[in-house]
């Protein structure tokens, strides 16, 4: 069970995801917070580029903001299990801890697919999965239902 | 054996890598070319960020330049086997063909590590490995030798 502060962070991620959904984009968002003060340092949503994933974008923002190469003192919250690309970016930038709403059986890279965090030579990132499973899974299902109908 | 045009593209990548080395950075560079005209569309070198890899940067530039989400009509040339993050970015952006100078046994993600291109739900990217094996391997070895000496 998440504590109150982590719940609030996940709720912010869900609100950002819902906004992205309303803009016709995949409902995925990520935030990075200071692990001690819990201040939100950076926010991002997936954009239309094939590599415009919220996690990559928010890491890039946080690295610039903190003028650092390491995000050890931060926690990241994201809607759904990151893909292999983002999982690698999270490990390389030493994110202190990762929370994600639901798993992604098809495209995930942490508890599914290549399980990037288990590779040697990469920082072992602590993570909490299935944080807001029902709500985030429903967001994704609703989005892909609409996308499929649009393609019919 | 590479044809003359591909050799010239790899030589450009090596020149960019050597420039990066002279700036104290890891000697890795990538270019994206039009697969029909062979015009160089975008170039990039690794920067100091943990996610500032030449492949990600050059894909980002090419997507913006061509105002597209798909790089099917391009070929990418890069110094060394891309990491799992970049391999995934290459697959997601549908790069037409990938050439890399040497393999990366420790950090590679294509013929080493998670072998990202073999995963389902990802475009199968055609690639030519070990294009300029001796020259690119030596660049990397020389760089890490200096880095190790600096840490002594």
C-alpha cells in the first residue's frame, strides 16, 4: 500500500495522463520528485514522436534542472511499466526509486520483456509496480479501444 | 564488405567520433542518411548526459527534419553496437537499415545483452555489424585506457 504522499504523486500522474488522453494522445505521463522534500521537479507526457516517451522526457528535464548526471535523490512515478528504452534510461540516470501504475505485458521492459534492470553493468533500480492498477489499466484499455474503433 | 558509399558514411562517423574523443567525450557518433540519395540528413555525437547517446539524438533530429514518425527511407551508421535504449529507439522509429563499426560485448543491446531486435511487437531491423571493426574497437579501447589512467 502506498503512503499518502506517493498516492498523491500517482494521482498527479493519472491527471496528466488523462489530459494527454483528452488531447488524443496515449495516456502516459511521468513525474520526478525530490525524494526528501517530495517537491515535484519535472513532469512530462508522451508526445507524438516514436521516441517521445514521458520517462525519457522527464529524465531529460530533471537532469537539466538539477545540472547533474545522476538522479539518485529523486523518485519517478509513471502511469505504466516503462518500455526497454525508458527502463535503460532510468537505470543509466540512477533514478532513486520507480513507481508505476500497472504492468505492460506487451511492451514493458522491467517485469516483462527483457527485464532491463536485471542486466549486469546497470544500476539495480528499486521499483514498486501495480501502484494504481485498476485506474491506470482502465485508462490504457479505454485509449486502445478508441484507437481500434478509429481504425475500423 | 561494404560498398564505397557505405564506407564513406562509416568514415564520416569515425571522424565525428574522433572529434568527440578530442573534446574528452566517448568516441561515439551516428549519422542518418537518405537510403536512395545517400544524402546525410542528420549527425550527432554522444554528449555528457547519461541518456545523451548519438543514436537517440540523431533519430530525434531526423524525425524533426523529415516531419515524420518513421525513418524507413533512411539508413543509420554508428560507431559501435547500440545499447538497449538506442536499439529500441531505432526499432520504434523504423530505421531502414543499421550499420555499426564494432560490437559492444558489455553494453550492446542488439547482438549482445537483451538482443532487442528479436522481441515481438518491434520492427525487425536489418543490420550490418563489424563494419569497421579494427578502427572503431581501437577508438573505444584508447578512450577507456585514458579514462582508467585518469582515475588512478
